[in-house]
């Protein structure tokens, strides 16, 4: 009996690295994972869980689009129809930060929303301003969050300096080759 557990453990130990190396920052693409039914409630839940695993593998390999979607799904949890990822603010923040630091606009907006809901006004203002500097005015449905944050934050030269530093770091990361 214990030999069977040892054999199973060895097989698992040696096959996990192979499965993990199957993901890169470009493969599988986030669009392919979504197209295969990641968020489609009519797709079997086991299939959606496997697709979520592929999304997370892609995100951890450095795919900014996968990071953005994974962060959003962790942020929304089961309130989003078809989502199999549980609501987890820590993972949401981690994934969204990684995506925002690679220039992903929606991730910046989601981070601002998350930070504001956690009472971190400075961080929320930082991300809305970084989004504005990099992408221009927010889209009309998103502008309300920006107005809410700007109405609550006072002029702060430190914030402006942090925005410029963050923008420079993001632009540098966007120019770097994809891992």
C-alpha cells in the first residue's frame, strides 16, 4: 500500500514541472482560454476549473492580459456568472498590480477601485492618475470612480512625484522583452 503512495507521489513530483513548463507569457493566450469557455456557465465546472488553472499558469508565467483577467476574477469572485475563482482580495491585488505594472488599463482601474474600497485613498489616487497619464481620460462608465477619488484627495506633490515614477517604471517594463 505504501509503495503505491510513493509511486503516485513520484509521478506527481515529476509531472508537475512538465505541466508548469507548458505555460509561457504568450501561450496559452488569454483569449483562447476565454474562448474555450472559462466564463461560460453552460460549460462543465470541471472544464472551467481546468481553464482557470491554465489562466493562472499563464498569469504566473508573466502574461499581463492573463494577470489582469485573473485579478479581476479574484476581485469579483462568484458574483460574476460562470467564475470558478473564489473572491480573494490578496490574490486580486497581486495579479492586478502585476498587470497594471505592465500598462494594463483595466487593471489600473480595478486596483484603484480595490484600494478605495479598502480605505487606501492615496493608492487609489495613484492608480487613477497613472491611468490618466498613460491612457488619457477614463471611459465614461469609469469616470465616476476617478471623480470620487479626486474629490476626496487633497493636492499632494508627493503623489504627483510618485505618479511620474510609476509611469516611468511601467513604460520601462512595457519596453522590456516579454519573459
